[in-house]
C-alpha cells in the first residue's frame, strides 16, 4: 500500500512540476518514486520471508502470480525510469512514465481485493523450479523497458504536437529534445528486447523440464513470439533503415498494447498451460 500511494503521488508531483515549472515539485516526484520503489522491494522481501514461515514446502520467490508480478513490474519500471532521469538530468518525463505505473497500481489494487490475491499460496507443481527465479524477473525487465519506451513515445508525440500548434508553449522548454527522447526509446527497447530474448530462451528450457518439450504453441508462448518479433522489427527498422521520430513513437505505443495483450489478454480470453496467471 505504501508503494502504491507513493508511486501514484509521484505521478501527481511530476506533472505538477512539469506544468508549473517548479523544480522543487519535480524533486518531490523523484523522491516519492525512489521511496515507492524501495517500499515495493521491502514488501516483496517480507512476502518472500513470510512464505517460508507458513510451513515446509510453501516458501518461494514472490513472482508466481499476477499480484506478485505487478508489484515487480512497478518496481522495475520505476527504477529503469529513475536511471534515465539521472543519466539525462531531466525530470520532465516522470509524469508520463508514472502514468503507466499508476495504471498498474490501479489494476493491482483491484485484483488484490476482488480476488484476495495478496494471500500467499503454495506453488503448483509446474512452478516448483529454479527456472522461475530467473525467467520471470528477466521477463519483467523486458516488460518494464517496453512500458518505459511507450510512455516516452507519448511524451515525444506531445512535444511534436506542441511544436505544430504552439511553438512558444511551455512544454517545449521543459520536455527533453526529441533527439533525447528518441535515444531513450531506442535504449529502452534494446534493453527490453535483450532481456525478453533471454527470458524466452529460459522459458523454453523450463518448458522442456516441466512439460517435456521446448515449444508447444501454447497461447502464451505464441504471443510471446509475437512480442519478440514486433520489437525485433522495431530495432531492425531503426538500425538498418534509420527510422526515427514519430513513426517509432507510435510503434512503441502500439507495442505496449501488443505486450499487454500477451501478458493479460491471453489470461483473460485464451486458455493454455500458463494457467497460473488466471484472472
């Protein structure tokens, strides 16, 4: 709950700083983001410890259901953003990135209370594997990076529209240049693609151990492949064709929609072997 409150408050503070030009308010947003990520990490560590206190055979790393991984997503995406904030010495993108994190917090709160998802449950047999400890975190570094790229894409398009309709608008003096935002999008997608590739390979190895085959065209696996191909194409067009700017920003935003369906939509509308994420 502390993580949730701090991250949503961070979004408000960041936008307050962006529109008022208050550096202090933006710094408050950064501080709340750091504290929110820290609270989330502490919560996961406490949850991990408590799972072992419940009895023999129950303890496990807290990345086994939608509740756990949404907390992980909030932490990872926040930390990735804060890294780029420090690298480029600019806090004006914080509100945009915190929007998607706030949406994740909203889902997390709804899911917690509608499904009692905060309760720690023993692992199903297929998840009782060391592969889970590396496959899931690698996946969510990928998801967090893709989410960051998409929200930077939103900020890019906002800046571009501001240039067209009001060349003297205040956002033009506060948002980073389009070159900087394009660079952040590229680096975020590249990082996410690398981790998502590793996670997909690890998932295949895990599937071979759990189900006897590396690939079964399960809906989750199929949509993971679609996500991988989407970002492979994004990087290909940027690196070989030199695509930049608005087309890549729109592509990053659409890519988040594809990724969201692969993560949540498959669980809502399709059935398969990955039933542990059921809504």
